[in-house]
C-alpha cells in the first residue's frame, strides 16, 4: 500500500475528528453540526482515496474497493445530514420523513462497519504478504 505523507495523514485524522465532532454535535442538536461533518467526510474520503494498492493480491484489491464504497457512503451520509438540517430538497413533508429524516445515521453506520472490516482485513492480508517474502 502507498503510505500517506505526514500532511496527508494529518488531514485524514482531521477529517475523522471533524466527522466525530459533527455527528456528536448533531446528537446534541447543534445547528452547525452538519457544516462540520460534511468537510470532515470530504477530507477523510479524499485522503483515503489517495492511498493506492498496486500489488498482485486480489483480496487486498477487493478490500480496497470496499473502503472506497465506504468513503462514498460517508459522503452520502454528509449529504443526508445537510439535507436533514437545512431542508434544501424540494420534496413534500411525507417524502422527507420517509427518505431523508435521520437516515444519515443508517448510512454512517454501514460505512463505519465496512471501514472497520476492510481496515482490519487489509492489515492482516498485508502482514501475511510481508511474511511470504
């Protein structure tokens, strides 16, 4: 795997921290929370997308695709949180309740689970690959 530079690692950490602060502030009903979460999700996803794996291991490539899917889900969660807090979608109230209202939590949970699974498995696969050499 391509290692991130020190600046990229700091931006990845900052993005994760902003996502945690934004989601926690949403639970505490702060109106600014979505505007903290969204840039954090964007930073986090962008830095993870900069990591590359060019090796021959098919399992690691598949796991990298899962990580990229979870990054997209983080961005979708940010959009849903923005839509939840500012109601910028031109839909009626019943459709809003059905499709938007607090569904960002479900998307965020799925993305976090995929991220945890793939991160753990990638570390194990890279360790196995290093032992073979």
